[in-house]
C-alpha cells in the first residue's frame, strides 16, 4: 500500500468514520519496542501501550513470529470445532491462575458480559432464582456494551442510552461497612477492579478485597475480578489477584493478553464453570487461532523473562521520578497513585490533564488522561529504568511550558 500523509488520513477519517474518538494530532505508522514512529519519521516514547495492551511493546519478534506462523496455517474455523491454540491457551491460563476453566471472547467488555451471565446462570442452576443482583463499585469501568455499561455507574458513559438493563447495584469502592450491609441473599456476584483504571488509577486496599472474599463466600455470591486493564503482569504479578492475596471465583482478562490482537477471556473456578453449558453463551470469533497464538507467545516470553518482575522493579523507578516531578510542579500535579506500571498522577486543575497530554506529545512522549483529572501511564511492561527516566524528563519539559 502506498504511504499516506497525516493530512490525507485525517481527511479520510473525517469523511468516513463515525466520530466516537477525539484523536490526538499524530499518525503512528510503526512501532518498535517501547517506541512509536509517526508518518514523518519522528520517534516517541510510548507510555500508553495501546491503553495497557502492548505488554511486550511493539513488533516483539516472538509475537510477530507466532502471528505469522498461525496466519499462514489456519486463521479461523469457529467454536464448532476444536482448536490447538485455544486449548493450549486455556491450559496456560488455568495453570498460571490456579482456577479451573477459561472462556474466550474478543474484548474486555465481552469478557465482563460473560461474567455477568455466568453469575446469573450460576444462581439459577442452584435454584436461587431471586439471587440476580450484580454489585459493582463507584468509579468502576467495565465496558460499553449494555450489560457492562449497566455495571459502570457513571453518567458520562451511560447518558443517552437508557433504559439500561436492571439488576445492578453500586457500592463505595473500599467501604467495608457498606459491603456488609449490601451483599445479601439477592446478590449473585460482586464485580470489582482490583485497580480501577478509567476513574484515575485507584488500587484497592487488600483488606477490602479480603473482606469482599469473606462476605461473598459466607453469603453465597460469586466474587469476580475485572483484570482487563490491571492483569497479566501490569502490577507486578501474573494476575492482579495474586498481588492482593485474594482469590476470586472468576477473573476477566483482555487488553494485554494477545499483545495487541483482539481477545478477551473469562477464567473461572470449577463450580462456577459448570454453570455454563452448551448453548448458554457463545461467540463466533472468540478464541480465534491467531489471537490465541499471539497470547501464547506473549505468556511464554512473560514467564521466561519475568516480565511482571520488570514491571514491579521499573514501576518503582517510574513512580519515584513522577513523585519528584509532582513535587517540582505543585500547582499542577498532586499525588501519584498506582502499582507497578499502572500509574496515575493527579492533575489539580480540571481540563488541564488533556493539555498536558498534548504538550507531552510535542516532546515525543505518549501519555493519556483518565478520570478527567489524572495522567495515566501504562507503558509496555518491558520498559527499562532508563526509558522510564527519559519519559519523565520529557514530561518535565512539557510541564515547564504549561
């Protein structure tokens, strides 16, 4: 395909794409490790990683080879038949999580939809037909399809889409006393992000997750962790629940799993898994052989090279550098939050976060904002300590121009 200028692509999108995104003024055409290259050949440090997706960075040779080999062999057959990559990926996720079975789909919101259906069907199969409520947290984000949207109690995302599905309730994130009052015999499941992402990077207190585990077990509800953004090594452990020391009944995955190809997964314990039988749920493309091959390559490299350990170690360096810069710009920046390589910096003035993102881009640093007042930094998990320092130096130059 002939190369295109940034202006040509912007015009094509303006004319033909539904405008659901407010894009930044850059056209990336290539990626290498933790760097992106734009149409004019300029190189950028990537601290977004496709929104916490490219765990091994861009064009990782193992992932690239796996995709090419599988694409040259078999791209798609559907879930009517057995699949070598799908079966092997399910086995790997079970081995690493200690749970029992996996279901594959195409995205994080689909994984959460599957979790919601699982919770309802689990109660139904036990004969507890009044146990239908899914409890989620204020500040949560579980997706944009209707069930996941109903589980996301934020008018910013829900406005204009009523009526949403019923059967959802909301609790304060971290409030154990409220959890004791809210989780009852009508609760099918509690769905919680161990680290909230879209609201501005808010890790849970381990004691809170432990209390949810105890309450759900005692009152007959499932505890389900949404690890779509925080899982698969991003906070320093293969699964986020391992960092917090709390084992859920089900966990949802997506973003980092296939290092850029669309895939989602629901990984569940044995009892809950038996609740979904043939015909209860399905997907045409879920468990696509090419995506599963990419995921297997990612997981193999992650384990071999201790990528979660790198995220943990380099995350300390990045956090220290961000805290230094926040102290140097107290009028602009506040606290630094997060774990591993899932970090957020509070921006004190409303609407300023986006301006900082734009200024950072001019310094060839790719970051984004979350929650309206937070800079979100979710770089590839292979980031080096020197790249972390260089990225913060570029951020510092951007802030100096504000």
